[in-house]
């Protein structure tokens, strides 16, 4: 009978990695406590250390740019809708479509 794989939330992984980094217990001890293979714990630790610098990246510029791009796209779409509405009204008027006379 196959056992289902345990899933850990990012918060759980972070907590376990913090325990590893504190070095109060060995990876082997933590592996036994949490029922996770030590290789997995080592991989989580390496991944955390490798990506730690991302916590200090200021992404406000990227967020501002994304917001401005979005607003520009919305404005362009509204302009296109207005243009197409005007063209449709003109075509209806010229073709007599919808007139009661």
C-alpha cells in the first residue's frame, strides 16, 4: 500500500529551516522529530539561504511600473472602445440601420 506524500506549507518549511539555522539540534535530530528525510531538510536549508537576499529587494519600482503599465493599457482600451463606438454609430447612420423612417 502506497503512502501519500506529506505536504508542508511555506510557513512550516520556514519554521523548520529556522530550527536548522539555530543549530540547537542536528539535522538528524530535526529529521527524526519532523519525520522528514535529512536530504530534504538540507535542500530546504540551501534553498532558503540561496534566496535570502530576495527579502531585501526593493520591488516598489517594479510595482509602480506595473501599475502605470496597467493604467496605460486601460486608457488605451477605453480610447479604442470610444473610437469603435463612434465608427459603429456612423455606419448605422449611413446605412439607415435602426431608423424607423
